[in-house]
C-alpha cells in the first residue's frame, strides 16, 4: 500500500490521500532540522548535561561500586534480567523481552491498526506502560527479597501483556466489528 494513512487505521478511498511531496517532505524536514539543531547545541555547549555524577569519580582497581546500573532506558530489561535466578534464563528472558517488541505487529491480527475500535485497549496500554516504568524503577534499586518478588511479578506481567492480552484485544475487536457489521 502506498500513500498516506489515517490515525483510525481503516481503509479510505483514493480521494482522502495527500501526496508525500511537498506536504509531508517539508514538514519532516523542518522537524529533523529543529531536533538536529537542539541536539547539536547540547553536544557543543553542554555535553555533560545528561551525564551521571559518578562518571567523574576516579576508577579504582581495588573496589567495585555496588550501585552500578545501566542507563535509564535499559533499566526495564536489566530488571527482567535480574528477575530470573539463572544467568542463562535471565539472558534468555531479557532477549525475549526485546525480541517480542519486534514481533508486536504480528501478534495483533485485528483488521484495524489503531486502538480506537478496541474496547479495553487504553486501560491495558496504561497498565503496560506502568509495568515498564515500575520495572525501570526496580531495575535501578538494589536487590532485596521484597523487590525481587515485585520484580518477578512485573516481569510476568510484561510477558503476559504482550503474549496474551494484545492478541486477545485483537480478537475482541474483530468480534465487535463483525457484530456491528451484522447489526447494520
């Protein structure tokens, strides 16, 4: 399929299409230049703005800090890695959590790509985002028995949402759409 799409995720007629050039081209070029300028200014005038203060502590070969954690965007995956007691199992779970994100388009088999026609999609999406944020918070903390239990619960919630909730929402949306079509 070529051309522009719409946020509803449903098919439209050829009358509704907008050509890519010049409308979207110039809009995207402007957005690229603004973001490039912003990041260029940070790199030139404030390169340490997002750095961690611990990066300026001189390294010592005799001691290893106990609070070493990855950057914030890796913390949910680090928490999934820590939630499995086995090293190999943790690595497999972390790799599967990243790999499932690539499989998301194939897990949702509903006819519409947008969430507008899926009844409980917003509720479950909010729960998923909360789950990922809490995984990131737990991933940055030291492992205590309580946090390990919470971490394991959140990891199961992460996989449950991607593997079971998303396909179920697609099936429910498909059934609702068919029942609405039959009612008309």
